[in-house]
């Protein structure tokens, strides 16, 4: 991608203006910001059919503007002083993280406990799996990216999680394959998938990629993905209940059934082998808490957005 200096400056100015509008609460700008970020990430996390702009300096400049604005928006959501209040002893720090989650509005959110479980129709579940695809549909790649540069117990824990995602070597049991079977049940195309994603769903996927691809954000990824796995089992119990209630094909719910037990085990191992050893460091504690809160807060906004679906039923 080659642009003249004035064209490049105009492009960056336009992206900065988009970011400013998104920060000011413009919903259309927020959607455009997150869609653009998602598409740029696609250049580096999807195999292309031919040459693309992955190595473009201009694309990288736009990417950094989008990433910095997205990170600033998440930091603005943090309660003042909360990162400074974390205990310094690793076991106490872990208990504090779990307490943050249990006391957060996202914990056992009514979207799952009331709407999905007992009231969602087939079309509601169809929309649900579309929105969830940005994280669940590529969790293996997220793990692969974040383990680079790790060692010891943390690397082994991430590797074990990744191997489980790989179906322990059985191609028919690879978790992304199992997740994609849901798309077959509902006949969801790739084009519809992107077209139907909300801004907050795009944000969830973008935050996951952002934290996993940069080495300096590794501890934030530890908090973000660890909380994702810890919250998943209770949420997926509600999805399985709804799936059975609606009598949908069994092939589409294998992924969720599997993760009710696997993610419970993964979360326990993650906390013990990744979080606790890292929590010896003040810098790591602060960053893990930051990533944890980014996950809790962004998930809450995403689920709150879904609440009108509950009211409509």
C-alpha cells in the first residue's frame, strides 16, 4: 500500500477523528472503528489467497491508532485506584481476582441465566453463536500467539490447553471444527458472520487478538483469557439447556458440552500454573488485573447490549 505523504496524513487524520467520535459515544463511529480494527487483524491471523497489505507501513500506522484508542477506552472504564488495591501475596492476589469477578455485574449475567436458558428461540441462539465466534471460534490461535516467549509451568499450561483445543491430535475433535458445526446447523456463511457482528462483539474479539499478539501485553492476556475460561462453564450450561429445550441437532452442541468440563479444568490449571507464579511480580500483578477487568467490563457491556432481546420476549 503506497500513499503520498499528504494522503497518508489525511488517512491518519480521518482515523483519529473516527477514534475521537467513538470515544465521545458515537455508536456508528465505534462500530466503524472496531470493524476496521478487526479487518486489519484479519491480515495477520488469516491465511490470504494472495498478496495483501499485511506488511504495509501505512496499515501498521492506522492499526496503532486504532489499538491505542481501544486500549485508552478500556482503561477509562477502570475504577480509579483499583489496580493499586491488589494484594501483593500471589495466593491472596488470585482470591482477589476471583472476588472481583464474583462481585462484577457480568457474573452469572441474566442474559445467560434468564434469557438464553429459558426464553431464547432458535433465531436467538443463531445470533448468539455469531457474536461468540470472535473468541470461541479462534481460541486455539489465541493460545498459539500468547505462548510465544513463555517458559516453564506457564508454557506447559498453555501448551496443554492448546493440545486440548487441537482435539488431542484427533482432527474430528479439534475445537474450532466442533464450533464451526454450529454454523452448519444454522447455515451461517462467512459473509453473514461479519455482517451480523455488533460493535461490542467485534471489540471482544479485537481485545483478545490485541493482548495475545504483543509480547509486552502478555500479562494482560493472562488475565483476559483466564477469566474467559473461568466464566465459560456456567454460561455454557445455560446454552446446552436451551439447545436441548429447543430440540436442535446434537452435532451443534458438542463444543459447548465439552467446554463445560474442560474449561473448569483449564481455569484451575491456568490460575495455579500461570497466574500465581507471575503474581510474584508487581508489574505482572497490575497487568493481569488490568486484562481481567478489561474482560469483565467488555463482556458486561456486550451482554447488557443483548438485554433488549430479553425484554422483547
